[in-house]
């Protein structure tokens, strides 16, 4: 035990510039807004330098970690299907002629979300690229003075001192009290009564900073005058070169929920095509409070008590070339999440094996089966352009009659030149996920007022593939000493360790111990002989 506490104190006393604490987690009616949506990989910023992209195998590894994190959020699970909140109302058209749009374009998976848009903060507003994610409830952005660490991003960090309307929120506000549900971590409190948030993600990424409020601008003008967000002072992990992450989940602190009071309880998006070999679609968007004139097919939006912030639906069947897979209906009866931040759809073992068997039978008649690629275990020798010519229509059928007629680019992925794999994988048999590979080019509508999810074809305005490629890098330090693993082995809970280590380290680093976090034990006094401690870390470069 003495060794363990020595490691903890060493970690806490290390200065911010030399210690990267990244926990390894395995379980872990007004005018509407219409925003452009980009993928992190897409080159849309002139100041972004071209670098070696993140290998798709690493992106898939991050995708797997995200799925494990979602699994941990459903830890208290029963294996029954999610229950409908209301009945589906079938197909329909939702039109609001008043709208403001922003683009949503493709980028390489970073484990927390695959697409980003630009938001403005402050008065006057400064604009920053942020990841948007249906699986996240909290919104945060990197802020000056970056007291501990800010990862490299496109453009300058948000500087609160330049905004006339910025303010920090105190610990006794209702927004601070709501952080525990939104971030799954208890908030901290400074000696000056400023609320401190801590949010963690399944890919080892974290953000710590001050709960804040300022004007939010989207599209051509102000969207919300009192937007609540995190002003990040210690942001570690795999966020690409985005400035932060804005959540769209069903939680009162998410960006969507805050905007819904003004623009309506509905949003939609179209995720443009993306492939690892660099061909990108365009025309993606995120709309809040508005839908296009497209005709939707609806399925009930479901809820699960284990995590009510996520979006669920009921997958009823899958067909290949017009024939349903020969599996029992009960094999589909698991909670099914629809998620913009997971790349590869996960199916229960029996459903995935049946789908894999049928597609391999058809594709292998012309193209040789090759070795697995990361989590993708059905791969072929051939390009996606070649193989797409014989890929049959795959249809995902949902409760209420809604369906997704998947095109070849929704079914297969060219993971590297000349190697193409099925874009599906098996799951834990306890839940399933409809990932963004299968959502690409569809308009997906989340109608919370009527508790339904809709799908429409041809959602992206320009589905033509582009040969332009955006490649960015960010270096992240991954510590080789995992103190949390030692403590868990000795009976300590991971959540208490995370809150203790990260909030306490943030406290010490930002104000050299003067900033005290209420309810968390103080670190011992730093001996004068201790100047600086550096943990052995490796530096990984990701795009």
C-alpha cells in the first residue's frame, strides 16, 4: 500500500507541463438552425497542414473502445428490448420554411465522435470547430489560458477575456448540480466558489475546467444568449484538431436540449460519405429545430432506464437481396442505440453471423477472402469500387416499418488500398448499435416531441465523392504507469479514483494547491526538494 500511495502522490505533485494523466477506460418557434457538418479528416481549413493520417486500424481500435464505454454505461442492464415511449406515426413530412443551416462534413474516427461543425462563442463571437456527438450530454471547448494543457487545434483557443458576456457559474447553481448526470462525474468547487467539471470518455480522453456561460452563435447569427458549457483548462486525448465537443444527447445540459427551448425539440443531420482511402463526400449538415421537405419513414424513439440520455430504436429484421435473414425474432430483442460517434454498426452474434455468412457467400464468388482487419473479420481482395458492383441490397428494418436501404458504401469499407471489408461487427449480445457507416448520406431525424426517429434518402446535398483529403495530426501522451489499475486491484472504485486524481491534479496544477476542491481530500504538502516529476510516457500521433 505504501508503494501505491507513493505513486498517487507522485502523480498529483507532478507539474502540468510534464504529466499527462489519461485514464485507460475499458468499461467505461423561432428560425431554426442548420449547420454544416464536417468530418475531422476533411480538409476545410486553409491553416490545416497535411500530415500522415491515423491508420484506420487505430481508428477501429478507438471505435471498439467507445463501444466498450457505451457497454459500461449500460452495465445495469436487462436483456429486454427498449420500450416505446409512444407509438410510431408512420411516414410523414415535417417542413419548417424558416431555417439556418450549418455544414457537417466527414473526418476520421477519433472514438468520441466522427463529425464536426463550427460554433461561435462570446460577444463578439469567435468561431471554433467542435465535434458533435449524439452520445454526449455535455459541451466543452478549449479555453485560454489553458492552465494545464490544451491539445493542438485548428485556429486559436477561445479566450473568455475578450467576451463581454462570459461568466463562470458558481457551485450552488442548478447547472453545477446537473453535472453529475451529464458527465457521469461529481463536480468540484474552487476556493472562490467556481464550479469545476470533469468529463471522461471511453477512448481515454478527458476534459477538466470551469463551468461557464456565454452567448452561442450558430449559422448567421446568435442562437442562445446564456449557453452553458465547459471552459476547458486541461484537455487530454484524441479530439483531433477540434476545439472541443458539443453534445446532442437527451440531457438538459447538452447543446441540443439548451437550444430546443428556443428552436423546438427536434434535430436532424446528414453524415456525408467517408472512406479510409481518402475519398470524401460533402454536403453534410446538422439542423436544429427544422427538417427538410424530405419524406421520412418513422420508427419509435425508445428509452432504456440504464442510460436514458442515449437514443434507442428497435431493429426488427435485416434482409439481403430482398430475403430476410434466417434468425429468430428474439435475436433482435436487445437495446439498440443509434449513435453518430460509433463508426461500425454492432449486431448480436447470431444476427451478425447470419448477415456475414450471406454477404461472404455472394462476394466471395468473385473476390478472394483475405485476413481480418482489426475488428472487421470479413475482408476481401479488391477495391470498394470493384466489389460494390456485386454487393446486394442490404435493408435494415425497424419497428413501425421504417427502413434503411443500404447502398454499397454503407455495407463495405476499403480499409486500405486493395482490401475491402464488411462494415459490420459482432457485439456483446446485450445491446446493438447502428453506427455512422450505415447512416451516411441518409437524413436522420430525431423528433423528441413525438418520440420518433425518421429516415430519408438523399439527405446530403452533395453526395458526390471528392478526392480532396484533409490530414491533421495531434500528439497525445499516454502514461505508461496506470495508477488507476493498481487502485482498482486494491478495492477502490474507478469513478472515485478518476474524480480524485483528475480533479485534484487539476487543482494543484492550476493554482499550485491554493484552489481547493470541496469534498476531495487535499494532497500532502509538496516537499521543497521536489522540483518536478516526469512519468514515463509514449507519444502517439493521431489525425
